[in-house]
C-alpha cells in the first residue's frame, strides 16, 4: 500500500512538472517575444547579443537578478515581504492545473474549472496587497492600493463576460466549453463580449493601459519598488505567467481551445491538439504586446470611471440580451 502511494505521488509530481516546466519556458520566451515585438513597433532591433538573435536574453536577465543581493527595508514586515512574491507566483501557477491540453490531457479535469480560475485570479490580489503594505514604503503602498481597486473593479466585468459563455454552454468545465465549439468558435457570435473580456483581462494582469500600480513616472516601480533579487524574479514570473495563462484561457473560451481542422489526424508521436492550443494562445499574447505598444496609460480616475460608468452597464445589458435570444429561439443548452 505504501509503495503504491509513493509511486502514485511520483507520477503526480511528474505530471505537474510536465506542465510547469514547459510553461515557465514559455514565460521566458514571452519576455523576449515582447521585447522583440516592441522593438519592431518602434523601429528598433531589440535584444540580439545573448544567443542567436537574442533568444537567450531572458535566461541572462534571470541569472543577473538571482545573483544580486536581496535588500530588505529595515522597518518592513519581513514575513509578508517574502510571502507576497511567493503567493503571487503560486496562485498564477495553480491556474494551469485545470487547463486541458488535449482530450483528457489535464492535471485535473475539474467540473467547476471556470469558478476555480476566477477564485485564483481574485486571490492574486492578496500578494500585491501584502507586498505594498509589508515594504513600509509610500510608493509601494499606493501602488498596491491602486492595483487592488482596479482588480476588484474589473473582476466584475471579467466574470460577467465569462457568465455569458456559461449561458451558451451550460457548463463550468473547460473541456465541455471546448467540445461545444467544434462547429463555430465563440468569438464569431460573441465578438462584443470578447472585447469586454479582453479589456478586463488587461486590467486583471495589470498591463498597459491599466498598469497604474507600476506607473514609473510617479510611483518608481509600484508595489515592487522595495523588492530586489529573487523576490523580484518571483513577481516578474508571476506577472508573465498570468499573462500566458489568461491568453490560454482566452483561446479556450473564444477560439475553440485544442480543437483543430478535420484534415489533421491526431495519431502522430506529437500531440497535435496541444500544438494547436499553443498556436492559438500566441494570438492573445500578441494582442497584449500590441496594446502595450500603441496605447498610453490611463489616469487613475479614468480607469475606475471606464469600468463602473461605461463597461458595466453594457455588460449587464449583454447578460440580459444573450439569454433572451437563447430563450426566444429555443436553443437553451440546459
């Protein structure tokens, strides 16, 4: 019995590592892709010294940061100071547990996967709040307060957009949502919902134009101002991990996830479904960087007004409209 439990534990660990390691590698390459794309938008070359065409630049940056000295402010709360970056990274990595990379290819095919994702994205706020408060710095505290207010505001828009998809599918399970999209991707009938969803995801991941908590012009580096070395690496990994995670969830909710054209037969040594999911994930990642390269940062009051005065009323209208259409045409899925 003991041997069985140890072997199952080892297999579970291998499962988790098979998801986490490629994902962390993807996060590393997401940073270099972002820098290259930004360079292309601004007619620059971008990183090209470390490795072929600058491919190894993220590993060079990581090594540089890890070897630096960790400086802790003298009046800070040291436990929370270290706990904040760890919790941010852990919550962003936990989201990958329910992502289906193919038919039956998920660490846990959880029936309430959508709720689990929303709960984790809400918990991510605590890491930022702890970081701002524990550092005992005005800049960090202001940054964390802004971040918390923005995340709580846009969580409402995000959950409203996802609720409309749940109305169409009748399920909280990611695999079911993907299987229903075999005929048509949800981005076609629900394009306005996708716009709202993507705006809220930008705010959730604190990206331009919603990166108020990291406003370099006024708050130095926001809630990470006092963090250096390994804690800073954890924050950096957590931020980019959540970007890639939300891009993956976007491809599942709107682009059919691992669904692929009928002409491809999934019987090769490679799992073609995972490759298709990866290719679809690249498109939202590209949109993240495109928005960063083209839009200026909003003022804080504009950020809150946009959510409560502009986006929320339209979201509520869509929540009423979509089920009404489903009932009117008698196509309710449950």
